[in-house]
C-alpha cells in the first residue's frame, strides 16, 4: 500500500516535470526560431555591394528559405493559437515575468548574443561567452542539445525516390579535429552512426591534431570505449604528438582507414539522412571520382540549420573557395539528383581509399589550413580523375565565428596558395601572385620543398593548367597583359595610396596605405587600371578607373561594360610618370583640401607623377 502511494506520487511528480519541460521547450524554441528568422531577414536585406555574384545568389536563396521558414512558423503559430489556449496563457504569463525582470546584457557587442541568450543569468552569460571565445561557437548551447537531435532533411524530394544497390562498398569515416568541444565531436559521431546503414559503416576514425583541450583526453577515450562496447571495433583514434595541420591530419586518417571508401570530414558536422549511399554508389561506379557533399550551415550561435542551395565548388585567384553557378550541361539533364561536375572541393571529401592514395592523397607540405583543397582538385583533374558534388548527399557543417588555431590565416593561406601555383599552375601562376599582391621574384615567402610533388606530377603524366582552365574551369579568366601592380602612389606623399574607397560610392580615393586588397591596382599594357581585389573571372567584372569627362572625381566602373559604352577607361602611364587619360587628356592627380588632406582629382596636368609597387617583365618588354 505504502509502496503504491509512493509510486503514484513519483508518477505524479514525474508527469508534472515532463509537462513543465515540454512547455519550456516549446516556448524556448519558438522564441529562438522567430529571432533567428527576423534577424536573418534583416541581415539579408543589407547585401553588401562588394559581394560577388555567386554570394548574392547564395544569399538570395537563403532569403527564400528564410521566408519559407517564416511562413511555416507563422502557420504553426496560428495552429498553436487554436490548439493550445492554455499553453498560450502560460507563455504570455512567462513573457510578463521576463519583462518584469530583464537580465542585464553583459556582452551586448558579442556576436554570440545577437540572436541568442535572452533570459540567461549573468553567470550563464559569462560562461557562454568564455566558451564562445575559446571555441568560436556556442558550446554552452551545444552542451544542452541532444547528441541525436533531429535536423531538417534538406534533400530535394526526388532524392528520396532513388534506390541503391544492395552491394555497396564499405565506408570509413574520418573526423579530424583540433580543440573542438567534446559535445560537438560526439554529436558528429552520433549522426554518423544513426544516419549510415550499419552494414556499410566499417569504422569511424578520429584524428586529433594535437589538441590541448583537457576534455578531449581521458574523457574522450572513455566515451570511445563506451561506443566500442556497443559497436565493437567501430571507433578508432589517432593522436598527433605535434601540430601537423589539416592536410596531414586528413592523410593520417586515410592511412589508418581500411574500408573501400573514405569520407574525410571536419568534426563539427552532422551528416544528414541518406548521406552515404549516393557517395558509395557513385564511387562504386567510378573509382576515380572525388566527391563532395552539399553543405548546409549550422549557425555558430543558435545551432539552427540554414539550408544552402546546390552550387558548384570553385575558387578565385587567391585560391580561396567560393560557390559558382550550376553548369548549363547539368541543368539540361533535368535531373536534380545527378552529380554535378565541379572544378574543386571545399575541403571535406569522399573518395575511393586506394585511388586517393595512388593519386597522392593530400599534399603533406601544406601548413595549418587552406590551399590543400585546391591542390587536390587541380591534381585530380589534371591527372586523370574528376570531382563532383552529389546533390543527394547533404552534410551540415558548422561555420565557426572564429577559429581556435589561428587569429590571422592570411599568411598561411598566401604561402599555401603559392605552393599550389608553383606546382600546378605553370605560366598562369602569376595570377596568384597578382591576386595576393606578391612580387614575382624574391617574394620572401617560403612555400617549402616542392620537388616530390613535381616528381608526382611527372609520374602521373598530368595535364597542364591551361588544359584545366579550358576543360574544367573556363570561368576563371587569366589576364595576360598586366605590366604593373600593387600600390599606386603619388610622389607628393608616399604615405597615401590609391584606394577603391567605400564600395557603393564607386569613387576611388587617396587613403593611408595598408595591407588590404582594397588598395590593389593592376595596370594593363592596353591602358586599363583595375582597382581593388583582383577578380578576373567570367561572371563578375573588375572595376576600372574611369574619367567621366566632367567634374573632378574619377570613378570606378565595371570594365567590360565601360569598354562597351566607350567610357574613358584607358590611361597612359609608366612608372615615375603622369597618369593621363587617353581620351580626355586629363591627369589623375592629388589636391590638398582646406584641411590639408590630399584628395584624388582629375584635372589639367600639372606634372605630378606616380609609382606602382611591382612591375612585370620589365613593363612587358621581355
Ligand atoms: N584542422 C586541423 N589542424 C589544423 C587546422 C585545422 O586538424 O592545424 C582541422 C580542423 O579541426 C577542422 C578542419 O581542419 O576539422 C578544417 O578546418 P576548419 O573547420 O577550421 O575550416 P573551415 O571548415 O572553416 O574551412
Ligand atoms: Mn570546418
């Protein structure tokens, strides 16, 4: 009797708790979702004009998804109103209480709290902010979310109709990490176990690139033991005893792997349903294909998923990754599930384990981060393989707010880019030097020993970069007649440089000289001056220094449009001489304004002269 009464008491208490937790969850997620949607729409409407077309397309497609979410959330909201009047009352009561006691926002400027964190106590805010600074994402929230949380299935519905052979190859999944939060790694593992058919998943290999984070030591080992009790032999871990960088971490994972196919992922991912089958089927069909999933974004602050539209993985002349439009040949197939030919990968990849080894894995001479994806891509294409994005394979990847392993990546990005250029890009390598504003001779940058990679290129009998541009990546447009580049300075004051100025003004200015590419200038033998970051691709125009023919101000105009409209974009110039517009005969000069600051003007020439930082092959004469 006594027992029964206690049982019903416990039951009653339990039930109350469950209801309370549910109410809290409903209230909490709704608030977060609304904030997320409104915030992201507001952000999307402030499209920076400097973004290249691809980014704009991507942003617009996000906007579309956001609007869809908004519509759905409003619909849900109306349904809730009808269905749960009691719940509504509880929620508005909770809102009132919140209004009564507003929490002081301790970090109003932190990106972590722009869309998240309302109602946290000061101690909680501090804890969340500390974790955010350490990891670059919201570890406080990650630690509360279930490891097996659901994420939206972002595949096109036609992917669900696909069927696959019952005899697919086996899969090793490699997760590399450096100071990642434990809950993030465990969620990645959980998603892989839950969303990969167990008969296909041979192993998950963790590669720790010398993390210092304590929880990734004994505690992670303990977790691995537990997984292996449940799934014998599934998890393995490799530990680097010094930092080797991401290329070597990925290579270490591949070398330890034993399955037919390797999928090499970051540890801050959640794979989506049905992700593995398209990879295995495609690689079974053709062992020389390196494939990339389509990525969705896990927001670093709210952990909400943002769906990304299918796109091609490309890169610019800095060899920095970007998304490009889908190829016409693919669109004409009218099959949204068909693999998309892609010039590059973003980083994450899957491949036939042996083929990846034969072709040279990743270049272990790449330091820290960056460049290794383009190096592999050029090698694969130029040496007989291909790269494809698989529309039905979706992996959610957390784009960190900042990286825990480096504050400024530009030095190593530049260094690794030069390594790629020197090994693979033949006579086109100058474009990489131009884009990074590095002198062609005596760059002072040590890109390491490339002899073994050059030997590999010979051994594999690879095609030229010219072949790659023509057959794989015609969007990139090399420029052949640049004769001077770098900072453009007037001899009156060498502390100021020509600068593209605020992007929406289309008006170049003189500005204190700095390192950023907004002060890059490229002079062509044909007379154009490109100003700002080098673009040199098919869908976006570089911006040309233009004399509008009236007033004092020079302008920046999209070059090919300006050329078509006969705007005055051609200038006579040689280092140490005047910059004279060929059509208007006016000179680009500087004039002190009333406050003593130099302004850029177009005027009748007064014999001012300019210098440009680097010259190419003796001004094109050899
Ligand atoms: N990484 C590594 N060693 C390093 C730098 C990076 O193992 O020295 C790993 C990192 O932990 C991550 C992967 O390389 O799993 C890719 O880096 P990240 O996620 O920072 O790049 P993103 O995905 O933002 O391009
Ligand atoms: Mn990553």
